[in-house]
C-alpha cells in the first residue's frame, strides 16, 4: 500500500436503521432499510447503497475527466452509478451499472474513455474481481 494522500472517516451507529456521521460533521445522516429489503424506507433517510453509488459516480466522473485530459479530449460528462444489493452464494453482494454520458466525443471514443477511466478509478480498482460492474458509455 502507498502513503495516504487523504483519509475520510465516518462512524455508523445502529446499522442500517441508525445514523452515519463524517468526522468533520459534513455528513450527518439518518439511515433506514429500503422497502426492497423489507424495511420502512423512512422519508429523508439514506442507505449504504445510495452512499456508495454517490461516491462511485463522483469518483468515476473524475477519473473520466482525467483520462479525457490525458487524451487531449475536451468533454463534459455525467456519470450515474446504479448500485444493487442482491442475494449471492454465501450471503449478499453488490452489482453496479455505470452509465456515462460524454459530450464532445464519438461513441467509439466514449467507450474507450470509459474503459480507461475504469482502469484508473480507485473505486473500480477497489472492487475489481469482487463486484460485477456493467459499463455503458454514451457519446454525444
């Protein structure tokens, strides 16, 4: 492992029906179990899958901007990360659909940038081989 450039710290209490707070107080969120998992999904609450999808979408969009810059491509992009929790052998697991709308490139260039971003993104690298990730690039 390399030297940490930045470390985020959050503390959860009460599991999926409790709270999660970041060490700097920026995040202070109530959690509830989604209806799809048998919960009551209280209004104004979030869950671990939403939090992971938000982080992954932001990180992947940043990686996409980076690899586009390296390729001297001027783009604007929007990334959606759909994170699903599902029953798998031995318990539960996650799957992800990444959808990137990339303006300023052809469809072929968009797919190439998405593949390169997937190799560069820390979230993609962290879950490689453990979580199925389906990628869809849309060049505009």
